[in-house]
């Protein structure tokens, strides 16, 4: 069985067939789907959806792309939501949080503020983090080090080997998904093939980061086994070995995933 460690199943792209998408993933061998929060407005949504979906799990956080509309009071709401979720085995950590230096026009100071404050919450509650690291690997790692947060996932990792090793040395896992299915994505494929298997988790980021066979179409969590098959081929291991390994890695990165089988 596989774990999709990053899937925005609450996104509007799934409004017409969300239950069917979740069922298809289960039937394809995806036993768990982690649904990250992105803003105060969807905390309750991802929590409720994770309860409704077989194998569902959720994280709570303010995504860097949502910081322009976020307010300081949202951090108080996040704290209360975390406290209310600590006894819920489907709650796995803080996410999606982080920094984005790809999208133009985002205020760096504002991004840094929300990232730092959420890292403080992760440290206080001893929770792992699911981090957005687009064009921001070094700055995200600096924040993790500053706040001594040593567990979680660098989502959709696309940095250098040196940056990858720095995240691994810090205790983080690295998320790989649809990007590695493109033959032209040479750096991502080299990373996925050569990094220690113990560092890797698989993800879709559905409905985004579609694999090559769904180029410019909606991504779905049932694609995990096929993405995993390509990763297994790149690494020269069996699909079953990779499924078992990445599942164990997901449990290490997000220990609360192991609290319930779904």
C-alpha cells in the first residue's frame, strides 16, 4: 500500500467527484491521503474531509501564497485548531507552511512572519511540518534550524544535492511526485534516483503537479502507484520494496500517521 503525503483533496477541482476520486485512490492501493490546510478558511474543511475519507489525514497551516490575505489573528485560530486536534489520530502536523520565492509580488517579510510563527507552534506542540520550498530551500531550512524543528517533509523538493543533504541531515524527508515522470526533469530524476531511500516520500500535490501522462490535466491521488513505479525503475528496486519503504518513511516524517490505519 502507498501513502500520498500531499493531496489538496478539498480543492474546488474535486467538487464534482471528490468521493469517486478518493475511492479510486483506495482501489489503486493508496491507503492514506494527507490533506494539508492552506488558510484559516479551510481548517474545518480539511478536518471534516479527512474524517469522511477512508484513510484520510490532515495537517493545518497557512500557505505562503495565502499570506497576503492572512491576519495575525489567524495564528490564534490556528493555535486553537491545533489544540482541538491533538486527540484526533487523523491530525498529523502543521502544513502547508513555508516560503515561496517563485510567485512575484509576495511580501517577503510577511511570508517570513507567518512561517516563523507557525514554526514556533510546531516546536511548542512537538509536531512535524509540511513545508512549501519553491525557490526557497535555503531560507526554509534556516527557519527550521532557528526554531529547532527537525521532523517533517520538504514538499515537491527541487533543490540541489547539497540542499537535499542539508534537509536530510536536519531530520527532514523530501517529497517527490509527478515531476519525476518527465524525462526532461533531469535534476529531479537524479535526486529521486540517488538520494538515500530512507529520505524519500511520495506525493501528488493533486490537483497540481500532474505526471507526464496527465500533462496539463487534473492530477489525482490514484496516480501514486504509477508515479511510484517510475521512481522504483529509476532506483532499480521493485515497486513493492518502494511502496513499503516510502510508507515507513511517511510514518517517520509524520509519526501520527501511524496512530490510525484510516
